[in-house]
């Protein structure tokens, strides 16, 4: 009960008047009821527990805070009583102030207990203050959880960094291995180019001698040869021409890939170089009864390397003749301010779509796909692209199987290397 209630004889809030009569009556020892009355008026949650663990007094603020039920100290808080854990008993027995935090089901409270010596019937008691620290406790718990999360995150980051460092080291090792492999490939590529160049030059001289000897025999000893001898000599001449063509292609490949293909740019009528191309390819076309159409205007002039442009056109026209059985081949050109576009169109069997991306690669042939015997090295179109790129242009093809093909290439005006890959145009 409150001190005011005790003084007026009204019942204790717990239903019992547990304070001794001499404390209630006043007098020399009656100062305690006055103090308790003052505490009742303040928003303080506090109580007095005697040596028998009974709650003999409490403030309304404590009752409102905890909704206490029962007379005993721990049970009134909804807790089981254990002497070792009871703040009230520890305070009374030790005579020293105690402080503890307790979880009361829905609230965290801080309990501060102060000993009262011989306060109740000459026996010691415990004066207890309760403070709601639920918010502080939750903040503390959240802070601890945050710290644990940060520590776990830091550990994870450290582990990730270790993995990244290991991956970086592994990547560096692989990059070094890859660089070494690239160096070896470049070295092998240089050796290959040198080999091709050396072999080509070494073959060129004896082939020239063989060709010259065959020509002399055919010219001066024709009448002395038997029919079989003449046939063998003709075979030798054709084989020599084919080997000469292969050597020439290999030398061109070596020059293009090394960037040593020299070009001499001059201005000339494009129509005239088409005429010369057709004169060279006319025999092949007549063998298959194919027409050759020059659609280039006679007044159209172009600046380029005459010999190399002729080589490009002969290669494209001869290639078109190989894969055309009926119709013909047409060469057209379109002049624009900064470029001349030239097309070589045939009415042949066409090129499959999957082969169109590879026909410009070295040794790339579509003969097996087209069921034709091309008898070539597979370098012709690669050389064509290399020469076109050395002029600063580009070449492509459009084709539908069964409906012919159209090769289109450009020559910038003025010509020259304008592409980063022009120095090594063969893939």
C-alpha cells in the first residue's frame, strides 16, 4: 500500500497492510511513511521487499509498469524464485546494493536494490528501483547483431579477396603461358613465311629452266618426237605452268603477310584492264561456251596498281568460269566521289551460305561442297582479298546456290592502306 493509504488505514495495493504500525503512526521512527508518500507522487517504479521476500510496499508507477500479481518478490514479477538469482535476497543478505537486468516476458527492466537496515520490525529489507530498458536492450541487441553481421561480412570479404588474389595470380600465370604460346606461334609463323619464301624462290629458278627447256624442245625438236613423246612433253609443260602458278601464289602470300607487297599506283581506264582480263580468260570461257560481258564504261578511269588489279580480275573471272556451266560472266563498275565499286557476276552454281564466310581464307576451297574438281591451291581468293586491302578496299560475296554469285570489291580514290589490318590481310 502507499504511505498515504497506510496513514489513513486504507488497504495496501496488494490487499495487505504489511508495514509495522510504528512506521505508520509517525513519531521519531515515522519518517519512512512520509518518504514513501512522496515517492508515490513521483513517476518512479519502486518497492520494498522484507526479509521474508514479501512485497510490503510499491508505487502505483511500478504496478502500472509491470502489472504485478502476488506478494512474493520474484513470483510477483512472474518469475520462479531461485535464491541464488534473487536480487532481493542477495541485497538483504550481503547488505550491499545490487543491480541486475531481467527479462519479464515482454519487457527488459533494470533492477537496482538498496539495503534498508532494520527497517521493518528491526529486520533488514530491500528497497528496489525498476527502470524500463526494453528499447535500450533492443537497440543493444540490434547493434550486436549488426556488429556480428559486419564481422561476418568482413570475414567473407577477406575470403573473397583471398580468392581474388589467388585467381589474379592464376590469371597472371595463364597470361604468361599464353604470351609464351603467342610468341611461339609468331615465331612459327615467321618460320613458315620464311620457309614459303625460300622454297618459292628455290623452286622458281629450276621451274623456269624446265619451262625454257620444254619450250625449246617443242620449238626445235617437234618433228623428231613420237606421238607419245609429244604427249608427255605437253603434260610436262602443263605441270610446269601449274607449278609456276603455285610458286607465284606462295610468293604473293609471303609478300602480303609480311607487308612487303609493293604497289605502283597509276591512273588508267578501267575498261581496258577488263578487256585484257577477258583476253587472258577467253580460252577457258570458250571451252565451256560462256560469254564474257564488259559492262564498265570506257570513259571510267581509276587510280590503282594496274598489274595487281588485273591479277584480281583474272582470278575472280577464272574462278567464276570454273563454277559456271551455262550463261556467262559480267564485270560492272560504279564510280562514286571517293571509291570505285567493281562487281564480277556469274550464272553458275553458287556458293552455300556456310562456305561464304571461309572462301577468302588461306587454302579455303568449296570444291568438295560443290562437287567440282577445282585443281587449285586455295590461295587465289585470299590473295585477291590481300591485294584489295592493300589498296584500302574490301571484298565480299553474295550468292544463292543454283542462282550464281556476285563478288564485289572496292578501290578507294585515291587508293592506299586505310585499314588497321591492311599490313596482314590474309587470315
